[in-house]
């Protein structure tokens, strides 16, 4: 037996992708390792989801439920409590090895695969934070799951490193559940979270935000439980400035220092990886360098808005259906290159074998720009431009324009021109 | 009344416990931590050295060459993991090549097997990422890598099934000698008695000695080593252990492939004031990166998943100090067991028992001694066919709890059970590697909490990371306060 | 002197300013204006939190105030919500506390409460 599409991961991305493929009358099997669909949305109990997709504001679980209902109405096949442990390609077929208590170890074949496996949190180890290694230093997302799903508080007195949205939202949650939150430190001179979260999670509760600060020492008590942390201001090159030390006695340090696409499943396939997004490179159809292997959501690029995840994954699902309908004739491809003030772009390739009307490019700026123009060049030729205000690295930008005018012999460059 | 009390359950204390269980003697092991292998044995390079660099005729030289050989036996008896990497000691220029020749001479005198000098080109064949600045290499094929936590678990588990007793969270706070026996006070209020006392307290060994001796014959200073761990996805980046030339500070910053596929960079070597305080620093970790880069090109620094520090217990005595106390008869010290302590641990145990304590003159052999330990299933290392067979017998092998290291529900259950079962997050991580991978437990810890809670009928509020006071949670939400 | 606000109505987070004459600029939609006026007169927030349930598979369920409530009532609202225990299976959107603190706003479930089946 061979299924048309296997979708790996049943969060916001996988649900939207599976729904759009199913609507094109393809056979879909979605695999989820947790015991329910919805992914991380289930622990994001705050509101702010859905304004773009539903024109209404929902909490994470509500937003997930909208998609789960549609998913169930379409009678899409899925497996819960099931982990994909291996993904390989034999000729034109993908072989997905799953493992679960119910099914044991089993191989399932598919004509196409959509990776929607989300991302994981950067940990203390990845930033080489100095000091001891006590209990009490924990990623914000893990603490969020403990708090919102299980009802366990990880501490009574907390400090937060990193101003990513999860960190800000956890500052408010812990405060409202009775913990004392002493502050948030951010190594960059600007916040990495959305503005609204600075206002309603920190300012509302007088929680101080220390910009250009980082944690430079971690102390533990005799039993190796966190006792105190020290933060320090950093210079432009992120070196701590002596004399700026502030010590906080806390039992918890939450880390909100970044999310990294989880593409460990692609290890056995030789996909081309973008060092900037830390995920697979794709063409405009969300297809990786392995034909028939698609990727979307936070496993492609870390999003700040779930609405964009849904929209993107829905497009990826449609492209997967196109692939199954042989609408794709491999042709020449050109690079899409991040230019001035751009951190990364996705897609990284434009493949002329896909028949589309519009080219949609997501990108992040490499610095804060109050007013800017996003410009797309092919060679010296300006092919698209649009004004943007308050462009910050924390917020993903998307542009969309027709590309019939583009030629297949020169690369495309995306730039942000500061005004 | 015990015949022997061993203070400290690192790799050395555990190996001694196992060696003593060969005899009809009653042995108790006291450990201040909540698990075996929790201080010096917890954080080190995991290398079984060939014995190439200790001073000839020293105990370190003899016991490391011997210890290295014993690992081959222990692999069979105790199912101790071994990764036969071999090692390259590298030279970069004429002066270093001269030092490399001196080192080769030491290896010859210490009777290290199979060593040989390789040209850069020869070495490059097996190590494509060897630094292009290297000119010559001393190859040491018997150098290998083990898994230090498993060494301690294996030795202690085997000791326990052969009759040894083990108490954790037992800090020795007093030692007295009454006539011909010792009274050892634990946690200030519990007393145990024994005929012979073995001080294998590692970093604390001088403090333990100080509880009964006026003039402690050695003094321990902490020498801190900082490390980076590179994710196992970089496996194969180097295949041998790469050493620089040794200096008076030790063996230097190494690149060491690990048994489970990660790659270790480090350690630096820094004397510290507080020997109980393993901290990392910006400067120390920068030093590690800089020096590792002298051994290999293209180090995948972007795949670092963890940094940590370990403390080596260096004595002001030039060798391992393995002797009976000069002041108190029946008290035996194992002082200054720094590197190559892990290499030598099984040889240290045999040397202590047979040549220092002469146990065979005192006690009969234990006729029921079982040298074998039940194999631990490492599910992800099995072939698909073997996996299928096991899952059929036990469906819980199908449930992946730690997705990074692919550790199954059944393996975690096993880690909670058995003679050395653990009910802490760290204990389970040490036994199974759940939480040791890319996400560092961010995903699986919650699932393990639930499993511990169920297995031990513990409220999640009472589950600890490691020691008693390291409870994971402070309270439940929405629980009305009285 | 002009007052600066960051609009929190949607994730866009417009920088809105109000000058001495009460003129509002910088908002990209009408809701931004309403937000700023409210923020100056009676700031309100939607409160999202959890309630306890008796089901071990779903120990906590998420809830929200259906509309924003005055900012000053947030702690009192938390205290009330913390006393609720859900004892039956319930649907998303069902009211947990009607008209909390006489605000006219209901607290509703944002999660289905179902015992989980193995699949």
C-alpha cells in the first residue's frame, strides 16, 4: 500500500497542510507524536491568534480547534502517540518508519511527504551561558507546558532571559499565577517579541525589560538548585561591560532565546540546508531539494504569527497536490538571495517548472527600520517594491508579486532600503 | 558490623565494591549524592587512555596500562560500553615533533601496545578533518572511549547482586576508631561500624581523611575542566581521539568522539578555589574553542548542544595516592585520583584489594560470585529485525519518549527499576540518555515526570531533578491555600 | 505633550500617538483609535488563564474572558477563576463564570474537555 501524502506533525502547520491536500482529493495520513492534535497551540492559552485567517481573535486552543473540526469533517486519517523515527526515499517512494505502542515499528510508503514538525527551543547549552548548572534554568516553552497543561509551577521567583514572545507571555502567566517575575533581559538593543506583548505582558505588570543585557553568572545552592543570577549590560559586540552587574535572587531562570526548526528527520535525506533559517532550502512550492518532499510552518522558518503558518502550510499542501498531479515539469531554477538589511529569505529558489501566478517571499530584516522600502531586483532590474513601516527582525514580512516578467537566467535579490 | 565501608561511589568506589564482592566480606558503600557517578565521574572526557604519558614506573603508568586491558574483560562481564577509536597525539612543527618523540619513548617504556608514528598524510587518510597545520602524529590504537556513568552503574549493580549494600544521600560527617573498628557517622546522626574503611571520596577525599587524621597525607585542589558537547548529528567528524602534546597542565584540550555519537571538545585546565564548584566561564569556553581548532579544521561549532565543567581532584602528591593511613590502621586512602582515574579504575580496585589490603589473606572467596551483569537494552542501537522481535514481546519499546535520542518507554521503566533504579530526572538521563540530546529534555522531561509519578506513586510536586531539594515544581496552580 | 501608545489590538502593534488636541495618528485601522481612547480612559484586557478539572488526562483547561475587562479587575478575576473546578465533560465556548465581577463579561472555556481516548 502506498498513500499519496504523509504529513508529519499535527500542529497548526500539519493541520492546514493536510486539509488543503485532502480538499484536492488526495489521500492523506497525518502522524502526530502527542496524544492530541493541535501541537504547541494547545499550551498557548493567550489570545491574539486568528485575526488574519478568521478576522477574529482567538486563543491558541480555540484556533487549533477551528482547524481540528475541519480536519475531522474531512475525515482525514491520522495517528496519535506515534513518532516518525526514520524517513528515506527509495526511487520515487518515500518510506516513513513509525513507532508506537499500538503499531510497533512499521514502514509506510508515500508518494509525497510534508514536514510540519515545528521547531524546538534553543537551550542554555547552545549559548554557553557561564556559571553553574543548577536545576531551575528551563526553557520558557517547557515551563509553559507544565503551567498551562499540567498546572505545575516551576518556581516562585523568576527571571527571564530573552524577549521572545514565549518569554514575555510566560512573564505574565507566572505573575498572574502568583510568582514574582523580577525582569526580562534581552541581549539585543531591541525586543525580539511583538510590541503588543511588551505592553500587555511586561508594562501592564511593571516587569522591567533590560535591553542590551545578558546573564553572565548562574549560582546554585548546596543542593544544586538555582539561587541567583547576574545580568550585565553588553557593548555593541555583545561583550559584557564590567561594573554593570545586577544580581537577582531567583529560583527560576526561563530561557526565551530562540526557536530552531526541527529538521532532524531529514538527516537521512540529503536536503540542502540554509544556514540562516537552519532549515531546508525550498523553491516557491515549498519543495526541498528532494523532489516530493515539502516543508512548511515552523520547521521551515520560525514564524511569529500562527496565521502565517496556516496560510503558508495551506499553500504548501496545494503545491503537494500539484506535484501529485504532475503539474510540475522540472525546469531551470534561479536563486533568491537575501540582500541589504535582510536576514534571510524563503523560498531560496524560484523554479520555472512550477506554474504559478504570484511569487510569495517571506523574509526577516536584519535590523530595526522605522521606514523602509522592500525592493526586489533581478540583476539591476527593479521588479517589485513596496513601502514598509516599523520593520523589525522579530516580525516576519511577506511580499507577493507576479513573476511572469522574470527571466530564468539571473538570480533575484531582496533588499530593504532604509528611508 | 561491616567488614568494609567504602566512602564514595564514583567509578573508583564502585569498582572497589565490585572487587570486594568477590570475597565473603560484608561491604557497605556510602555516597553523599543521590546517585552513583555524580561528581568527578559525572563530568570528564570518558577516555580509556593507553597509558602513554604518565611517568614511567609510577602507579599511574602501571594502573592505566593495566586498567585499559581490564576494560576489554569488563566489556564482556559487565556489558560496559566501549568505542574503539584509537587516538592521535599531534605535533605541529619541528619542536613539537621532538616532544612527540619523547612521548613515544614514554609509551615504549610504559609498554603501551601497538603505538606508532604516522606522517601527516598517513593520518589524514583516516581523519580527513585533521588540522592542516599538523605535521606528525603518534597513533595509539588501544586508546578508547567508554561511558563513565555506565561504568559506575555496571560495577555497582554487579556488586549489589553479589551482596554489597549501597546507601545514597549519605554524607559522612564523622569517623572514629574504637579499638579495632571504625564508627562512621552519616548525616550527623546515623552510625555504621566496620573493620576496614576505604576512602574513595574523590574531590572530598582529603576532607574525609581530615575527619580522623591529624596530618592528612595529601591535599586536594580542584582543577576545573570546561567542555563543549557537539550533537551526535556531527558523528564521524573525527573518528579518533585527538590530543595535543601534553603540558604540565595535563593532556590539554582534546577532541573526543563519544560512545553515543556526540563529540566532546575540552577540557581546559584551571585551578579553582572552590573544588566543589564546577562553573563555566566565557574565557574558559573561548580557550576550549581556540585550542580545539588547532587539532581539526571545520569544527561544527554551530552544532554545540551543551557546555559543562568538571572538577578533577588533583593531589599535592605526584601520583595516585593508594595507601593505608600512616596514623590509623585499617583506613585506606585513594587520593589524587584525577586523570587517568577512569582508565585505571578497575586496576585501582584490584591493586588496592590484592596488593595494598591483601584481602585474600583475610576473607575467603565468595563461591556464589556472579561476574555477569544483565545487558541493558539500547533499543535505538538494535537492527530493525531485533527491534521488531522486542516490540512483539514488549509493546512499550514502540513508544518513543525522548525523540532526540530515540529512547523508549520500556528503557525508561527499566532505569527506574532494578537494584540501582532511579526516581530522578537526572538519574534517568544518566541511565538511558533521555534528555541528553538536541533539545536537552525540553520535550521528554514532562513525559518522564508522568512516568516517575506513576511508577513510584509520587506526586509530581515531590519529583526531584537530582538531590532532594531540587524539586522540579514549587506548587500546583489553582490549589486553594489553607 | 503628545502621548505614545503601542496598539495591542492585533499583533501588528501600531505606534499610535495622541497630540495635545486629542488628534490620533499612526494607527492603521479604526480599532487602533478605539484602543487608544480606551487606554486613556478605561484600559481593558482580555484575561486568559486556566481552571482545574477533575480529569487526570486534562488536569487544567484553558479559559478566557469573552471580552476585555477593566485592567484593574484582573487580580480579582484571577482569584475567582482559581476557585472553579470542572467536574464534567464540556465544550469550547461554554460559560464557566457568567458576568464576572459584574462586568457583563462571561468567562468561557477555550478548550474542549474530553477524556482522551487512545488511538
